[in-house]
C-alpha cells in the first residue's frame, strides 16, 4: 500500500488510451472556494445507490466540496481490515459535482489513501462520511461493518467521521429510500460541518447513524447506546459440485473454480515434494498428525439469518431503530470496559500463581 508522496502513474488503472487520458484530466472541484471539504466512502462499492444518493444530496445542497474515495467492488463485512502487502489500484470515476476515485482496497484503505496519497487537493478533509450502507449497523454489527470502519479510520487520524446506514428490509425497501435517507441525514451533516468550522465539535469519538427502513416516516433523532443485536452465523457444509454450481450461478464463473482446483493440486504437489525432502522425525506429541496426502478438503458456506437476536432496549440503537427513530450512537476508539470489571479482573489475576522459575 503506497502511503507517501504523489500517487505514481503505475498505480493507476490503464483503462483508456493515452490520448483519452490526456483529454480527461483529473477534475478537482471547489479547491479554493472556502467551503469545507467532505470525503465520502462506503463498503458497498462506489456504484452503490446509497453512496450515489448521499453524494447527490451533498452536491445539490452546495454547502461543501464533495470528494469520494470508495472501493471498486463490494467490501461488506470486511470490518477494519487494511491492505499491508498488495498494491492498490486507483482510478478516477465520473460522479457529477464530485471528485471521485475508486480503489481495490477496503473502506479503511480508502480513507487512509485519501489522507496520504495526495490524490486530493488537501491533506485532511473537514469531515468523513461513510455510507449510506444497505442495511443497519447496530449492536455488534459495528464490529463487522466496513462502513463503520471508514468513519473509525477517520477518527483515528483525528478527523470527525460519521457512518450512515439504512435499515434495508427485503421486500419493503427500495432504492428511492436512499434518497430520503440522505435528506434525513443532511441536517446532521450540516450541523457537524458548522460546529467543526467553529471549533466546538466534540472529539474523541465518531458517530454511527442508522436510519429506519421507511425514512419518510421516521420519529426523529434519538441518541442511543450501542446494543448487543446481531445476526446468528451458521456455517453449512457444501459438496464440491454444489460449490461449483454456486460459483456459476453467482457469475464468478467456472474458470475461477478451476483455478482454485489447480491451486489446490499445486499445493498438494508442493506438500508431497516437501515430505520427500524432510526426513521423518519421531513425534513426541499426544497424537499423530493426519495424512495430508489422503485428507480431503471440505467446503463450508456462511448462512446468515435475517432475524436479529440480542438486546432491544429502547435506549439501545437497535431497539430505537425498530421503533422508527433515526439513531445516533457515539462510538469510541478504545475498547472500554466498566470499572467494576477491572476490579474483578484484578481480583482474579491475584489468584493466579506465578511460576518461581521459567
């Protein structure tokens, strides 16, 4: 991941001929117009309707300069993962009224890249918005969410961040709800920009905002606590035939599956060669290791439930969201535990016997 100086040309996708690239130079809006700069990212991808609705609302409002750095494909549930070893690909994308780039990285990558790679005319934006996510991010979803990670990465760098999510319900929600959700979120965004510029915006946390599935009928803003809601996760075993068929059905293609099989065969060949080169050593363990040459690879697919479990207290995010409120939850950067838990931990550690010699 490149983190210094101007982004080298070799990092950019070569999608057009040189003549076309020269004609379409990087368009920078509002570089010196005195308006605050807002960076938008997400985890659903740069073409997701939630991001496009948010950007359109900001551009139409005209109270800020809009910049976008978002994944080039869906990166849902990647949490706060980053790309420490691979090279990111970056390309400019046309979004009316905004300066936008797509990257091959995660939401956290997008934010740190925007801050350090000089692809935008600023070192730090005024505010970072992540969303609007397709699906709520209440309770323990905050841990899994790439959308929330985008706002968290901004806060780590000392820039205010807001994660925005729409409580998408299958069979009830439509893409038009994103436009309404953006309109509902706009007063919060403008108030944040106002207070940031006046130097009175509170620091030390970022905001996680969830909009109910029917934004036009919301009951107002409500400050909430992070709850414990989550979706139960179950791994279901699959046959190789079913796996291949799913790859074909989802558009990944048979070729990818064949590449996976080829890689597995190559791995087996390497293990066989390694076994020939390494002399047998008598094991002193409790049991014998399985024979890797005869063991078969198994396949499991995550089956997520659509029914939330966990707390639904009215002062918690999920409970208030279910009641129709736009929930606003302050999320800290540290892993805080209650003081009484620390006292219990100290008492427990005191019972642990330290070896006299190691």
